[in-house]
C-alpha cells in the first residue's frame, strides 16, 4: 500500500488513536486536503468497510486487525462472549447519547451503577455531567428516574429527554418508567437494534400505555451512531 493512498492515511490515523476510532474521530483527524472528493466522510466509511485491515466493533466504531488483541483488551470486550458483548453494546450507546447531549449543551446523566462501565476506553462516569440526580421532583419519581440509562437536563436542570437502551432487556419495563414520568415536558426514547422495533410497537400499543403512545419514539442503534458521526452538522429537529 502506497503512502499517498487514502487508505494509508486512514490506517495511520487509527494507529495514532491506539488502533481504534469512531468514524467521527477519523473525520476529525484525517487530513482531507489532498482528497479529490466532495464527500471525504463517505470515503472514510467505505474504506473501513471494504478494507481487510479494519474490523467493525460496533456501528460507527472500527479498529485495526493488526491491533485486535490489544484493542479488545482495552475496551474490556470479549467477542463471542454474549454477556461481554451485551455490556459493551449497552455502554457504547449510552456513551454516544451522552456525547450527543453534551454537544447540544444539555447536562447529561447516567446511573451511578453504570459510571464505571467502559465507553471506548473511558468510563461513562468520566464523560457524563451527573451521576447523582438533582432533586427536580418528588422522591418517588426521583427513585424511578435514577435507573434510566441516560437523561438530558436543560439549563434549568429539568429533564428534557429520557433514553432507555434496550439491548436484550424487556422493553415493557422502560415503558413503565416513561408512564410514571409522563407529566414532565420531556421526550421519551427507546434505543435498540432495528430488529426490536416490532416488539416495541406491540408493547407500546397495550392499552395501559395509551397516554404516552404518541410521545415515545424508537431510535435504532445505527441512527444514534450516524447522529454522533455527524455532530458538527447536527440537525436538531431529528430528536
């Protein structure tokens, strides 16, 4: 592979990042000045998808094959181990939601029990603004909210968005939390793999959730990753 190729530049950029990087990070650090394309971000995505030098860890997160062992160890991820993969995926999308919220000038919360979970080499507690909920309502509702995966707070420290990341757990439990918190002027989101959307719709259509049916939205994992990748050109009307 010649030094001047685009693939070489992406490989070198990822090496400097420790062998792995999000697409967003690659788009920040790769020098596109010599690239004869109007869509360099799309080219980076195509390179990591097609080159055998890279492997996919999660949507929007890639690593070098030559660094596979070291990267997986740093990320505390054991591929092929269901429990490890589930924990990593859950924390990964929590972290992306935190980063998106911070970009939107929101104060971000993750539960105290998740603060030491790994988010691409960091702890969730190190990137979130809050791991102890502010007293924004009655104690009963605070106890309910404190188990929600990610909460965004506005400048008045009132909740603006609630997110539950549902990798394998029962979506009905998350809907029950949203039901109890429905009096807040906030958005409610279930974040999960696209294959769970039908399950989400079936459970949301149960009569008990009629009052929140029009307020709860389903976001696919890929949509979260794409939103994170394009933060510098974010469309605030999407969520």
